[in-house]
C-alpha cells in the first residue's frame, strides 16, 4: 500500500489516501525512480514520471446487477 502523501509531509493514514501497488511499482518506480501518483475521485490514477512522462489509468470495473 502506498500513501499518496507521506505521513512526514502531512499525509493521512486512510484507505482513501492510499493506493495498492505491487512491490516493483512501489519500491522501484515510486521510491527509487521518482514517479508520483494522483488518485482522482472517480478511482482513476495519473502517474507522472521524472522525465515528464504522463500515464492515465482506465476507469475501475463496474458491477452489473443480475
């Protein structure tokens, strides 16, 4: 689990302030290579890379009744 804003920087420990990442993306991409994530209200994310890269996620899956 990755805190979108670290506690040392005033971040809160709450599910709404965290995203679930595999170990590679958390340790390597975020902490070693300097990527940062933004979680949008609709559940999508945008990742910003250290060299100006921008990646947008797709929408979360929807549930179907029935």
